[in-house]
């Protein structure tokens, strides 16, 4: 494909190896040209598998690409994404976007000032069943409330058991952005965190108020022996009870759909998207409010 975006990948963990790298390498609008990670051996393994080179440092990677995809913890992403954006690079950002609201504000402002495209890896938003569910809800209106459950044993697995930031923050920072984003998209912007608890097994219960008066509750955990993972979203109101019908679209296909949007944004000069850096800032503010309630 002509005018392929040259993309560099920062990060070489399990998610980067399973989803980011292969999808970037396979997409017709993208060429994965460079990989950098804090562990050179991991970067070399991913780069070798996808015919990319290993950058000596983030600055070298940023200098040779049009866009940067991140697969690193929030605090690391906050610093390196800011460097990329200030260099005029488009960015594919993991969630949560940063580790603090101040960092998120700086990054969102830098994206706007640089006029670059940004998109968050909220993969469930790019599933066809999610898009259809949200579209139907917006057409109906009259929603009064909703609830969500995302219960998993990921922190007990080999893959994520050694992830320090996941162990510390648990479901709130890992799957929390997905859950919060979908309830916010379904019921309207979250305006208040009414209550929040975190119990044993990393079990969170959170109560939100939404613009327009709707309320929602979410329960989530990464520390429960659930197999398979339980993921349920539902809303209710004037038109009865509406559930999100499963997770039919695999994460790698969702990521490919994300790349479709991202490539189109860059080539058309579009800098706004439903899950861009401004969305990341909103989610960061909600996450911060949840922390304050604990």
C-alpha cells in the first residue's frame, strides 16, 4: 500500500507481542519499522519476528517513524508519549493514558497543540457488537441506569502475575478504563463517583452518577479464580433491559479495526476520535475520583 505509516513500537511485553506487533506488522496501511523496550532481548525477539529493527533508545525510534504505538505501564507512557507528540508523531496510546490527571492534562494539551492524531487502545470499542449496542442505545434514549461486571483471575496467571503495576493497582487501572469507558459511552458522561470500595481478591465495587441523572454500578476483579472470565454489561430504562451481547470479536480483530481508524485519521488530517487523548483525560479524571473515594 502506498503511503504506509512508519510505526515504531515502544514496549515488548506479552500484550505487545500478542497484539500490537503482529497487528501492526500485518496491517496494509502500516509498516512496523522499529521496536524499543527496556529489555533489549525482548525487543530483539519481537523485532526479529516481524522484520523490524531494534532502536537504541526511544529518541532514536521517535526520530525514524511517523507514529508511535505504546505498550508500557502508564507512568512510562506519560513521559515517552509526551516526547513523541512534541516531535510531531501520531500516537497509539495504551490505557490508562497516564498515571495522574496532571500527566494526562499535559499529554492531551500537547496532542492538541501539535495537531497529531491520537487513539487509545480501548479495544472493546472497536468490536462490531459494541458499536451496534451503543448505536441502538443512543437511538432509544430514556436510560435510567446500568451495571457491569468484569471478573477475572488474570493476576493469578503466569502472564500477569509478575506485572508490578497491575499487582499494585489491580483491576482499576487494567480493565477499569474499558469498563468505565463503556458505561460512560452508554449512559452519558460520568459526573460523580458516589462510592467506591476495594476488598479482598482485588474486588472493586463502584457507583457512578451520569450527566442527565442516570446511575450505574460496576464490579470488577483480576484476582478471582474465574474461568472463563465473566464480562457483562447492561442498561435499563424506558425501553426495558438491554445487554451487550457477549464478546464475539477477538482483541486482535478489534486492534485491526482501531488501526483502520488511525490510518484514516492520519491521511485525512483528522485529530479527533471518540477514544482519543481527550477521552483518555476524561477517563483519568474518573479513575482519580475513584481513588479519592477509597
